[in-house]
């Protein structure tokens, strides 16, 4: 059993089997879909907490990466739980099985690769 984060967005472009969505955070993301969605459609993406990577704030920015600020970092037995606030104010929960880098601390800017 895992946990998920939900991101809202709007379809900006349709492609075969996918769409480009502009998220509430302001970033654009290529999203695989099982159907064609018209431009302007509102969507909600479910992203598992254990499928998100935490990157240094100086990593190259590309599509599918959200910028944010670490709110909390907790070791919870077999994993680290990182809570990050993104541009829209939404909080994203990340679960890492490996120790995050030393610069992933409360208040630090980070990138989240979705």
C-alpha cells in the first residue's frame, strides 16, 4: 500500500496516446493517457509518493520537474518522508528508500522529478 499526490492541470496539446498539460504549479508536463482528451479539459494526475525523485535545486530543469521548498524531512523506519511545497502552495509527499542528499533539509529549494 502506498500513497499518492494529486496534481490538477489543463490539457494544452493533444498527441497520440498523451497530452501536454499545464499544471496549477505553472509547469507543463507530458502525460500518458488511454484516450484522447480535448484541449482545455481539466485533468487530475495521480502520482505515487515513491515514484518521485528529489533533485538538487541546481539540477537542469526539464519537462516533468516541479520546483519547491522542503518543509520537512523525517526518517520513518525503512524510508525517508520528504514534504515539499510547490509554487501553487500544494504540498507534495515523497517517500525515498535511499538517504537523500545532505542539502535536502527544511527550507531548502529542490526539484521534484515526476
